[in-house]
C-alpha cells in the first residue's frame, strides 16, 4: 500500500503526497528548555523519529527542523528564580536534551533553530499581520492576533464559533481550549521579564510562544510544507495559533499533514510529581535500564494511542530485545557456514520484510511491524534448530533485520549493556572449572553470575553471557 497518515487536520487516513517528488519537509516542536525533558516529552520525540525514519525507509529525502524554545513564560520565570541569565540557564538544558536524544537514538534534525536567534523573523511576520489589519496593538504596546478578523480560525481543533471571544485577550503562552480569545504575538516588556527584551517597532518586549514556530518553520521549510508534528496537547492553542498567524501572514496553506501523538501515562495515571510517578529519562536509566530499552517502550505503542509507561514494560522490552539479540547472534554464527536452506530462509526474510513495510506505511502501524519482525525471529529460529539456515540464508536474515532496524533503531546494544570484564573473567573461570570437572565450583560461579544479574548459556561454540 502507499504510505499513508492519519491527518489531524482532516481527521482522515490519507495517502502521503509530498509537495516535491520523493522529498518531505518535516517540522517538529522541540523542547522548551527550562528543565530536563521527561519521558512524556520523549514519547513525542521518539514518535517523530519513527516517522522520519519511516519516510527515509520509503525512499524520501527528509528535511527535518526541530525548534528549541529558549524564550517563553517558563524559561523567563525559572531563569529569574535561579538568578541566572536566560542564555546560560537554557544552555544547560539544551545540552541535556541532546545527551538524552542520543541515548534514545533519535536521528539528528537537519536544523535546530533557537527562538532567540530568530527574533527579526518574528518581527517581520507580526508587522505583516499588522499591515493586513489582522493584528492590532494594545494600549500597553503588546500586539495581538484578532480571531474576529480571521474567520478560518479553529480549523485544526474544530472550535465552535460560539466559544470565541473576540476582543478578549489572553497574554500567557498556554491556556485552555475554553479560553479562545485574541492571543499575544508580541508582549510588551514588564518587570517580571527582567533583562529579557528586544527592541521592535512597537517598543521593547518579547515574542509570544506561538509566533516562534511560525517564524522558524517558514525560515527553513518555506511558508507551505509537508508535515508538522507534536503531542496532542500542542493542538490547542499552539498549533491552532500557528496555523492562523502563518496562513494570515503568508496567504497560503501552512501545512498539508498534521500528526499528533497521544499522552503518556504512568501505571495508568497522569504523570505528576505529586503522585511520585514523574520520570525523566535519566531517572529511568538510573534504575539500570538501557537507552534502547526505553526507546522500545516509547516506540511499541501506536502513536495515536495513550502509552502506559511502567517498569514492567521496561522489563518486557528488555526480554524482547534479548530475544532479538540471541537470534541475531545465531544468524551471525551461521553466516560463515556452508549454504543451507536458502530458499525457505530467503522466503521467510522476504515475507517478513514485506509485511514490516506494509505495516509501517499504514500510519506507522508499529504493532503489526513488530509482529512481522518477531515472525521472522520465530521462523528463523525454527530453521536454525532444524539445520536449515546457514551461509547465504543467514546473511539474508541479517540483512532483513538491518533493514528493519533503520526504522526501529533498537538492535545494537548500548555500551552500558556490554558485558563487563569482571563478568567475562568469571565466565572463563567457570569454563575452566567445567573442563577440570570441578562442577561444584562451576555451579558456584554460575550462581555468583546470576546474583550479579547475568546468565551464562552453554553453546556449541562455548559459553555465552547475557544480562538476566
């Protein structure tokens, strides 16, 4: 089937039709760098990474832009509370984000524009909206977008026009759907902003949050592009306001396809510090889980379904990845051997890869894609057990796994998962004890390894150690 996505704008599954053949412009809302990103944030970033990798898998050249929100209500509030200049305060969290993104194997964006580097772009858009009469200047020097002067407002979240309160202003960045009102494009400086301010034709101030993404997306992708993503919580007001101000300023459609991922909950409850279930990626890694295990958890639920995060899910991810590791190791061991069972094995690899592609092209149907992967594992292990998979057939299986992993990015173990030298030494001592027929000592070492969290498996090629 053709690559298709559920478009949040139309609320329909639609074939993906790029504006340029085999190219895709993708904008994703990045972190607001006032703190370390939590696993709910990374649920969205992993989904967006899956999308980008799927586009590449299907032969598209992707131009990916992810913004860094380094000036807004939160960054100003928390930098002042910390007694730190805004740039220095946000820099530490930008660095933390990139460290965590690497741990989760997020393929880097082509551009990471920071809001503070694009104030002139924002001023130009705001001036255009003022010139068109769609924006207006308030008495305090702030500039607002008038929803009464833009009848198309509300197209993404299908707002009831009776909810709109034209002339009523909302100046803060985030607000409830019920607060549909004129929103701030430029905020006049106030004492609470401290030293954070830029000069503009309307006086000293700073941009509103929503105008930032309109400016940065148009700067790097143009006024009209293919795909825009984020969490479902961004649909209103952020994405709705982006659409309104972008289309009003540029006189053309803003984005063709919108994709939004559902919320992450923890053990069935909303994540919050008060409930003690609020986790950053670092919190989870400190419990002994690897980055790819967390990635698997965040990946394995379809993006439009709520994801229930739990440490049991992390354990299940570890087990699934160990199964994949064991299968890949068996294939690697069989690859140098004389050819055996090439026809059946080739058919299994071809069938699994085709099923994987069909699934992932269907609005990123990750459940069906993973089912195709584990069908290959099951059939491949059956053929290996029967001696019907070796040589070229094993290499075909490895190639199929590698092709799937260009999308999943979970197969290669993290450095933290490598077997420590001390554990390898114990395994060698156990092997020596077995050869000396000192089975009591061998059993004691096996128990010592188990207590340390490692399992030793005896194979035809010698002992193999893996994490418990």
